[in-house]
C-alpha cells in the first residue's frame, strides 16, 4: 500500500501509458455504438466501470462507487499487535459505559443517558485511542477529537480504565450538583474544563466547528504563530446528524481549502432517534456523493473482514447487486433478528447466493460483520486517512445501533433511548463480549477493571504512552499577553471635536491601534462575513491581508488602488464569505486558541447585529460553553438606527438575546471613549487575567459628535451606567433620564426640551449595559435574601440613583425588556420606552417617532411620571403631547 493516497481523477486524465491499447478500446466502443446503438454502449461501459471500481480504481465518471469498502481487502494496512487483546480491552470499555447508564437509571430513570450510540461507536473510538490520537506532549501538539456528544459514557468508561476517573465519579454521571465530582451528561468544557474540549451535543455544532478549527490551524501555521503541522482534527458525526444544515453546510469550504488535517467519521448506524435515517435509501451512498462532490476523500467502511471471502468469490457481481438493492431499512431489520433471517431475506433474494452460503451455519451468517465494527477495517481506513494529502477525508463507517444490547435494543427502533437492560440482555452482553464477571456481578452491573499488571491494562497504558498521554484533556490557561493601557486609544478618549463619526468608525480606529500594537497586534483575528465595506474596514485588506491558503492567483480589479483587495497566504483577516455560522465557528476556534493551541488569539468578529444571535444562537451558546474569549461586534445595530433597511435588518432585540448567555458581557455604547474603555477592559480581563468571558458590543452607523470622556466615568462605563450630564438647574421638578446607543442622543435632547419648555431639570445617564446592571442587581438581591441579619447591600443601580430627585425614564433602541431588566433596583418610579414591534424603513427621525423612543416621547414620559408623582399637573402632559404633535391614538407599534 502506498503511503500517499491519491484520488484517481474522475475522468481518467493523465499520461497515457499505452496509446495502442487505448485506441483498441475506443474502436471497440465505436463498433458497439455502430452495431447496437449508444444505449448498448452505455450498458457495457457501466459494467466495465463497475468492474474497474471493484478492483479499486476509485470513482470513474461517477460520483458514487459500488456499495463495498473503498479500500480493497488486499490493500489494507494491517492492525498491529494482538487483535484479541485489543478486542478484550474494547469489551471492557463497552461494559463499563453501559453499566454507568444502567446504574444511574437503577437509581432513578430521571437521570437519563444513552447506551446504544456508544455501542455502535466503540470500535471507531477504540482504534483511534489505541493507534492514532496524539495527546499534547513535547513531541506532538496533540490531535483534536470532536467526540459525538451523547456517546460520552464511552469516554468516561475509557478514562476510568486509564485511571483518570474513579468508580465514584462514574456513579456521579449526570449528578453534578449532588455528588462532588459528578460527570456532565455530555461534553461541556464549562462543566469539566480540564477534560472536555469541544461541546458537540447540539447536533451539527461539532461538525461545523471542527471544519473551522482545522482551517484555523492552517491559518495559525501560515502566519507562523503556532506549529500545527502534523496535528489532525477528528470529528465523529451521527448519520442522523447530517440532516442539520450546520453539518453539511460548510463541507465545501473544507474541500476548497484542502483541509487535509481534517478527518470526519460518520457513524452510519442507520438509525437516528425515531427510526431509520434513510429507511428507503442508503445513507452511505448519499453521503459519498455529497462529500465527493465537495472535494473530500471518501473512504467507505461497509463490510467487515468476514465478508471478504464472499466478496472475493463474487465474480458475477450477484452479491454486490443484492447489497446495492437492499435499503437501509432492511439492513437495520436484519441486525435486529438472527442468522436464519439474514439467510432468508438477504441471501434469499438471489437463489445463486443462497447456494453460495449453503455451507455456512446460521451462526456463521450472523457473524458476518459490519466494517465500522471491525477493528481491522477501521484501522485500515484510519491508516489511509491520516496519510491522505490535499483533501479532507470522510470515513463512512457502517455500524449497528445498540450493538451487543440484544433484546434490549440491538437494531431496534427504540434503541436510542433505551437506558435499561433486562437481566437476560445483561448476561448475554457479558457472554458475547466474554467478560470475566459472575452472574451476581452482572446483575448488579458492577464496573470491571482488570488488575493493573494484566495484559489488558499494560496494552492500554502502552498505547497511550506511545501517543503521549490521555485524551481528551483541556488546557485552561496559556501564557498571558501584555495588554496596552487606555492611553493607547487617546484619540477616542478625547472625543471627535467638531467631527461627526459613528461608533463603528471609533471601533475601527481602536482595532487599527490594536493591530499596530507590537505585542498584541499579531494575535488579533478580524473575522468578517462579507461586511468589511459596510463597516469601513476595507482599508485593512491591504494593510494586513485576507488569509487564503493559496495566496492570490489573480490580479485584483482594484490593484491600482492604495487599498486593494489583497488575498495572501499570510493574511490576518478571516474573510468568511456569507456565513454567520462559519464566522462564529472561526470566532470559537480563535477564541479558544489559548486552550487548544496554547497561544491566545483575540477574535474581533463583526457582523450585522440582526444576523447574529437570532441566526446562530446555538453556536453562541457553544462559544460560551467552550470558554471562548473574544469580541463579537453587532454592527449597524438598533431598530431605528439602521434606518433604511426595514423589518429584516433592524435589530431591536439582540441585546436581550445575548443577555441570556452567562459568560457574555454585553454593552450598548454611544461614544468612542465608551467603546475604547470597554474593549481595553475586555482585553485586560480576557487576555491578561484570562477570565473565560466574551463580549458583545453593538456598534452604530449614525454619525454625530463624540464628547471627551468625563472624569471618573470609567468605572460606570464598565459597570453599566454613569452620570453623563447633570442638570445645572437647582430646585423645581427633576427627572433622571437613562439612555443607551444612539437613543442616548435623543435623551440628551429631551433633557434640553424639558428644561427649556417645561422648566424641569433632567440629569442624563449613559446606560452602557442594562445587562451588566441586572447581573449586579440579582447577585446583590440574592446575597441580601440569604443574609437577612446583615446590613443589606445595594445594587449599583440603586447606589447611583438613590438620593437623586425625581422619577426615572429610560429610552433605548431595543425592546422594552432590555431596559426593564433593572426595574426592581430603581428607587421610585421607572418608565421604560423601547422599540417593540417589527422594524421598517424610513428616516431615523420618523422611525424614532413611530416607535415612540424619540426626544418628544422621552419628554412626555418624564412629565407623565412627574404628574403621577403629584409634582406637576396632568394638564402639562397634555400640553406636551400637543406641543410635540404626538398622535395619542396612534396604534401600538407592535400591532402594525
Ligand atoms: C440540534 C439537536 N437536535 C436534537 C437533538 C436530540 N438528539 C440527540 S441524539 C439524536 C439522534 C441522533 O442520531 P444520529 O445522529 O444518527 O446519532 P446516533 O446516536 O445514531 O449515533 C437526537 C435527535 C440534539 N441533541 N441536538
Ligand atoms: Mg445514527
């Protein structure tokens, strides 16, 4: 077998080694066409092509190959060592994984867990653990394995054998609150930060993030930031999971970027949760076409070693024909029955085949195994996959869901959720996998670990020692980087003077300053889904380059210009094209680089705020679970600020959505100095202090003048509010006005109206983060509840507003829920204005009036609160409504 596997080109192009022979063949084709017509020629050629493919030619003018293993039996690399010993170790892992779930559910069925999925995967995992997957060590940076989420019992069972987990911990599976070292249900770095690296259980998330991880490793290498060559990304994906758009949506990128450091293993156990994945078709053939079309190297591992003699004898193609005719629904049913059934309903489809297996007993037929459950076949596939160059590889491995569960689930429709095994099934499991357990031990589902000096344990230890230690293992911190002080952003702190700029422009300047920073600059990763020009970042194309694995093979149309579109092998920008899901995956890869690669990288992922959480919420959740550090920037945010774009673009709720993510710090700044303070502090927390948080910052495209930072504002900016402009008026009615984002300018204008038109003093506060204020509030409230005899603490909002006269009114460009978050800590009356309803297009002024968040509404709201307080006459509110020409009977914006 050759070391480097090349996919034969599909049209057979290349040097002709025997032109005379070729001519003879072509003449023969011509003759058939002439005598019997083109249909007959196609028939013969199709047969000839199939014959060649069966001999291992690979695809020829067709995107799929016959329903047999891609690697012919005589070209397989051989599994080293003692196959029986390896099987024994695997059987023990199988047992313990099953026992964990059975034991947890003996306690209570409330805890749940899955047995069937791992039993179908065990061989695929164990061959990897024993022979392929490197742990990070001095010699190797470590492979990254995205394990199938709901197969976690298999990982725990192996960690137990490796001495990483105790029996007590296994018994704490899914009991993280009541047991000291409980094990998380699924892979969650948040919950087990030294063990799990990648959250995968939301189906599709592991798939897409693994692709962008592989790409990020190439990027780090190209930029000479980390040595990632030789490291592989492996991802285990369910055959049902491929229906998720996140799973298949980016496979084209992996092909296009030649990610030969990426290996996917699709566990084709033919079943999902409810039933068959493709009962009426064949998932393996379908995926073969999809992946090959996307430029992947496809290795099908369908049949086990015991089929080899039957396939070798199949000169007339009758066996392969039946294999191809059977649909997955039938294949599932076969494995839920027995050898006699397989003889009758599979081989019985062709009397000649029945004859061929006549010498085999029903038991022999039952033992005809599937490729993904055959360690030799799996080894051969992995061996080839890790050596393949120029393309990512997908291994399509056919397995059996619930393998070994017998009557309690093997190949059965219900198997996915089976958490219990009958006593008979447990005993049969023990016998089938030859485990040295007494009936008593089996009934109690006792864990089993062979003695330390047994050949099994020695084998296990040796294998992992050779590969550098145990996996999965997660690094929690890297060497911190030095973060520039606030003075690096002097331009923003001093304000814009007469110039009108947007916070997006302010941000781009902050970013430019960071890129210039000698220490931090190269660690910055701008991630953009085709919106750089929208945000005025196109100057960076030329300056730092757009990463491309092949550089730039064309002269760009704008090459004459100073800031031309520059693609570069060492480029720094990740220009992702129009994929927020892909960009978020890059954000995760970069933002967890401190852990996976030991080098902190700082992603600045900028996108249209409406196409953020709303579009890729589950990936954001995965980012948080992964302990991603970095900045997400919701550009052109606000329901009335991105004025002309209408219902689909105008975001009035992304802040509310981000407020649900515990490790996200979300801000809605108005001025350049606020942007600078927030980003500088974010860098301090994430890069210097290595806190596992990330930031969501909304940016605006509205231009206005930015003042210099008021003295002492810094703490308030970070905690969520500060007094921006106190009224100079003493005595008389007074109000406290809060605002954020672009609406803060309306609030400032409202303060002027109140003072000039109604003689009301208004203090104006910039509320940079209602979400942070709420976090502080609930924490204080909880402390006070639990410490009833102690001096009560005060929430930051209360501390700021207490002792200041008058009701409080808040207005933002977000739905009312946003500013409402702090209601219970606001002393006195609190009225919130917001942009509830669907967005629409118009001038900003019109939109702010329509959504009732503009200066006039703020003034009216403030007067109404004063009237309700008894401070002024209600007639004054009527005056204001008239004066500002407000239609009191306009419909609610939510209803139109
Ligand atoms: C996004 C998402 N939707 C639904 C689920 C619930 N779920 C967990 S496993 C599963 C079936 C998975 O089938 P498959 O991918 O074939 O994996 P198998 O267990 O067969 O290996 C479902 C629907 C989930 N975890 N994530
Ligand atoms: Mg499945």
